[in-house]
C-alpha cells in the first residue's frame, strides 16, 4: 500500500507542478515513446538475466504492493520464546531429548505452540537443521557458526537477485529515454521543411522521452530495488537472531541469557524490551512447569 501511496505522491508532485506552471498535458502524452522505452527496458531485462532471475523478480513485484509487516515484535516474541523452551529442555534433559521435536516439528508439542514460526517453512528449516547438527554432537561451535554464516551469505545473495535486476533496469531507463528522445529529434530534423511552430512541437515531443526515462527510473523502478533490499535485510534478522542465540548456548550460556543475546541483535522497532521478554519467558517457564 505504501508503494502505491508513494507513486501517487510522485505523480501528483511532478504533474501537479507541471500543471501549476501552465504546462500542456497533451504534449506529454507520447505512447510511442513509452513503447520504445518500456519495450527496450523489458528486452534488456530478458537479455541480461536468466530464467530463474526473471521468475524471482516477477514473483517479488506483487509482494512489494502489500503492506503487511511479516517481521514484527509478535513474531520475535514467539521466536525467542521457542528458542528458550528448546534450549531449556536441552539443558535439562540433554540435547538428545530434542530429537523427536526437531525431526517432526509439525507434530511437536513445543513447535505447535508457536504457529507463526511453524508457518514459515524457511525459518523452520533453518532452525531445525542446526538443532539437528547440535543434537548429533559431531560438530563444534566454531564449525556450526561458520556454516551458519555461509548459509546466510547464500540466502542474502539469492534474496537480493530481484533488487539487483531492478536496480539495473533503473540505471538503464534514463539512457533508454535518451534513445527515444534522439529518435524523436531525428524525426523532427527529417521534417525540416515544416513551419517553425510544428518543428517546435516535434522537438517538444522528442524531449518527452528523456523526461519519461528519468521519471520511470528514479520515481518508480529504482525505489522498488531499494525496497527489496530493505525487506531482505529485515528477513535476515530472523536468521541472525537464531544464529546468535544458538551460538550463545553452544558457548555455555544459560537459555535465558542466550535468548537475551538473540534479542540484542533485533531492530529497535521490533525488539521486545528486556522486561517484556523476561516476563514472557517467566510465563513460559510457569506454564511448562504446570504442564510437567
């Protein structure tokens, strides 16, 4: 929704200002120049990317129009509580006690208590994969930390593919606008025998190509690339939180303190306060002790 609002602000500011200076909107209506710029941009995008990148970019575009916030405080409260419960059980009963939960989280009494995590297959897979390695006991903390870092780098690179492809389109659009403008100028110069008033109109039509290329680049496409990068950075925080918490546990910290390590790396606008997390953990401990 914010994307649409932003686009309306861009259009309102540009064309509203143009109207206030007494501009003629009929001059700006150049569908053929839009065809040249848009068609060339799409063609360059297809040439410069493989099928996987094209699919990923096209799939990402509708998501940018939705304003639902996936990574909010409620999600992190669930994640930190889940990590606490898992680590507390592993510390009390041994990490092997987590084997059945990790192997079948969909039927685990622990995981099913945290539906927001259970409904995110990628986060669930990341968490259970590394818990499985920890349960196996065949790798040390340094090796697991390095493996996590490599996986996160791969995830970041893959998730940012749409951002990079959109950024390259945005960079190309001003030049493609110049191409359309040059073609318009060529058309005008080929009609040099026309009266000056008509020649001026043809030149004005040609300049619209430069205007459209720059407007589409910096008002529409490039901001989308930036938005994708922000979303990737936000999604990475979930994995970083899991990584930091598990590494703290592997290095001997108690579950409650390990969870505090994970809390510290969250963004300030989604990070539960120490008091909120402590109260939540106490509630979890109380609830589980009553169940026991």
